[in-house]
């Protein structure tokens, strides 16, 4: 095999880096720090493969990478990539679906439980030494089991959340997606337990509304004042998809006005969350630092799949997980 030039623009486990260096010339450069940025810029013109995550591969980067054949993202989401530019150049884009579904579903369900049972607030009560007597109903939470779950988006992760809800917590599940899912073939364990539902009806019936939407021109800002206004009074909102799908000003208004009882958020419009964001300290918000897939096992599995994708593409083979940039 001809050795090609690979630019790693994020952290890779040592064993996956070794897989790359065994067959290709590899440069590791982290473009978010000044020294790494210089090395990144210097290496781009000769790079035939890129692998990494959490850094925008935009039109400028693609234009500078004149020999680029493949970009392998250590992520499922592809909103950091200039899809039309990649498609125009015929550059393959790979991602890592499947390996993180169950882990992200765990995180989302943890947010549902934490927000409804006020887990963080009550843990801090104990930590701060303010637990001096039995708590009163002003600190009670609300049940999760048996309540109705509404899912915005019903892909693999959405279905994994639905399984936890329906099979583990006895929750009726409603979902809204562009197309109904044939549960009898794709998720038979959810047949009769999850129903494709018009958006407005779902919002009005759900005790928990969970957003698992990708970021597209259609979903950006989709969850806005109108959507929050249609939610069942006292509902809990959780976002485990993409931050910019939510109008954060509308979310704050819904929390302050009492339309929403609580929110659990793993993603935000701007990340890291700015220090002056009201969401950081809002008493009804449980915020996490975008850790949906952040377990040792899952992050390694993502890196392994991304490395496999890159090696396959550079060898002229079809990668295991290609993203169709023609849909951009």
C-alpha cells in the first residue's frame, strides 16, 4: 500500500494512532492551540486524509487541502463540516453512527431523571450542609415512571431512549419524525408502545419532551416560543441532540413563566457555555458539558470506527460508515 499523508486534528487513543502510523505518514496537530494551528495549516496542502472532531472543517480548510481524499469524523453529527464543499470536490466524509446510541440514550435518560427528581439540587443541599431536617414538599420531585414521553426525532438514539422509557419505566411513547417508522421490522419491541404523532399533539400530551434532532437548515431554531407554548404545563424539556435547534431565549422564558417545570441540557447554541449564560445557573436547569457519548468505552469505539473508516477509504475501499454529502 502506498503511504499517504494523514492529518489528525484531535485526540486519538494510542492504539488507533498506531494503526494509522503503521501504514501512513501521520501528523498530529491540534488547531485550537497556536502551535498546533501552525502545524495544521502547514500540513493541510499535502494531507490526503483528515481525522478528528470538534473543529470546523469549513470551506477555507477544504480549499487549502488540495490533495484531500477523505475526512473521517469521530462523531455522528456532521454540522462541523462544509458538506456542499466536500461533495463538490468528491471528498468522502465518514462518521461514527451506531456505536454511541445506547450511551447517549443513557445520558438523556439520566437528564430526565435528574431534572424531574431534582437530583443535582438535592445533592448540593447535602454537600452544602443545608440538610438539617426532613425535606418538605417544596423540595419534592415528580415521578418519571408511567408518564408520557414525547420524542422529537426517532432515529437509532431516539429508539434507544424509547426502549428505556417504554420497557423499563412503563411510559407511553409518542414520537414526531418526517416519516413513521415501521416498528414491526425496525424496532419490534416498541410495536404497540410508540406512536408516530403530529408535532402539536405530541407537545400537548407529553410530560417529557426530548429533542434528538440533527442540525439542518430546517431544524435550526425549530424549538421556539411557539413550540414551548404548546407544551403541556409542567412538562420537562431535555435536549440531547444539537444546541442550535433550540431558541434559548424562548426556553428561558418558558422556564421563568412556569410553562416548563424543568430542563435538562447536554447541548447548547454556543459551546462551551458562556460564563454569563443564564442557563448555567438557572435553578430549573440541569446542564451538562456535552457528554452524551463521553464514556471510556464509547469514545474508544468511536475512535476505532473512525480510524477504520479512514484506513478503508485511503485503501480505495468503501468505508464502513459513509455520510452522504449529496443530501446537503
